[in-house]
């Protein structure tokens, strides 16, 4: 029952785009999510969503500071993805594709449990 309640909470967090909960959950379950890898695509995509949220709601400088503190592992192991993410700051005013990206992340997370 406890596992089912956690799954329901995770699904609700996905639907409501509760990034704080999802990031905390991925951190707590990183070993299972990564399955031996240095990072998981789901973790990166959620971190990217948080990065863009900070850039939209605060500033590009704050988003870069977030990346420096929370996304260091990706600089070493996924430099191309980080370069794309940093480049996205240039197009911040355009939200084309961001909602689609967020939908894909939610589908990835929820798909792991179906």
C-alpha cells in the first residue's frame, strides 16, 4: 500500500509539474533510475526544466548559477546536452517546443511505471 501511495504521489507530481517533488524523488531514487549509468536522461530533463523555469522566472544569471551547483555531472558526462541547454538561454523569449519537451519528460517518467 505504501508503494502504491508513493506511485500515486509521483503521478500527481508529474501531472502538476511539481519539479521540486520530482527532483527530490529522482535524487532519492537515483541508483534505481540510473541503473548503473553516471546519470539518467530523466534526471537531466527534469533538471533542464528547472533551469528553464529559473531563467524565465528570475534571470539567466540565476539559471546559470543553478546549473553550476546542481548540474555539474552533466558538464562532464553530457557536454553536448549542456551546451544546448545553455544556448537555449538565447531563445528564452520563445517558448516554442518547451511545452512539448515538458510533455515528453512527463511521459518518460510516467511510462516507467506503466
